[in-house]
């Protein structure tokens, strides 16, 4: 018999990495999970077009559905929705979403997950065609309603999607980051896992509502991964400061006891650092137990 046995957590040792003196011109190197690996089967990516929006009338957009090699129609898959579709899907870009999903699923780091990569809408014949900021920066339920009633049903008619909100995640960067946060905040009955990179809380039309809301409203069942940049837009300005607004959201989450993680990096308003972090962010989001 062993008496008085105590179990201690295993310490994670991090290799020493000197800090750059110039915090602006920094580029992070992608890890092995962001490049195709030998023996890892690639999923199939299917392109769709959507011209029939009722939430955003007159807009046109593309979206892509990445179906992993491990997908079995008899077993509903988890769902991960990415804003700014091609930026997050492009295999030569900074994020490389489909490659990362394939590598992590092959190793069993995350469940079998269908990725949906949705472009912001455009008005094809308009002088100012982009509808991105109108969709992403608003604090209302239009965008999440658009996903739930227009885009995801197109996916669900073709592929088996799990219905538990614990198996649904949403990701975005810049305006797409606060869009992802807003979608999960307003509909935690659908989305429970959130990634926000360099989120543009600072340019939400009526100001950033989240620090106040997080402090006042009972904690929602969300798991949130945030990435911020030391030299993000207006990082040393008294107003509309991207870095400061991300820190305010993170502080509110900490004080309210949320399951969240904040990773700060160097560099400016670039998708590089967030893209490099995607494998770790997904592993953290889908970890089976809380820290």
C-alpha cells in the first residue's frame, strides 16, 4: 500500500526565446501543423456561392466547406466557422485553416470537424461594394442569424453536423474577431467556442460594449481564445486603441471567471501571429477538461 502519495502537475518547460527590440517589424514562423505533412490525408474543399440572402439583401458571397478525410456521414461532425473565408483557407496564406484542421484531426488533437469558410458579402454593382464592416462590426444578431438561417443550413443539408453547441466553434480576425465574439455572445445556445485574433472591438459603431456586459451579465458557457498585438492599430493612442480594447475584454473575462486564454505577440495589425497560433488555439478550444 502506498500512503501519502501526492500527484503534482507536470511542468511545461518553454525554450528560451529572446524578445525582439523592435516590436513592430516582427514575423512569426509557422510550425509543422501549418504545412502539409506526409501521411496525413487531405480533406475535400467544396466551393459554394450565395446570392439569396434575406438578412443582407442584394449581397453576393462565396463560402467553402472543408470536409475531412475522417468524416463519416453516420457520425455527425463538429463545426468550425471561419470569417473572411479565403484569407483563412488559402494554403499559401497566414492561417491555412484546412491544412491545420487536417493535421490536428489526423493526430486526434481535435474531433472530426467540418470547416466552413465564409466570405463577407459584396454588392456586385455598387460603387462601394464591400459589406464587411457592416456585417462584422455591428453589435446585433444579424450576422449570427445569417449564419444560422442561410449558410449553415446549406452545409447541413449535405453533411451530418452535430447539434450540440459544445461542438460548434467560430473564428475570425480583426473585424471578423469581434464578429465571432458577438455571434457566440448573442447565441451561446449555438456557438460555445470562440477564437478572436486582433479583434476590432475599437471600431464597433457605438463603442465596445463587451467589458461592461461581461461584468454585469451572468457568465455564459463560452470558451474563448484571444490574440492581441503589442503594436496593433493605435496601440499608444487614447481613443480607438485596438490593443487596449482587447486587453479590456480580456480583463473583464478574467474578472468574471470565464474559461479564456489571451496570447499577446509583437507585430502590427497582421494575420501572421494569429495564423501561426491556429493549431494551438484549436487544441486549447477542444481540450477535454478545463485547466
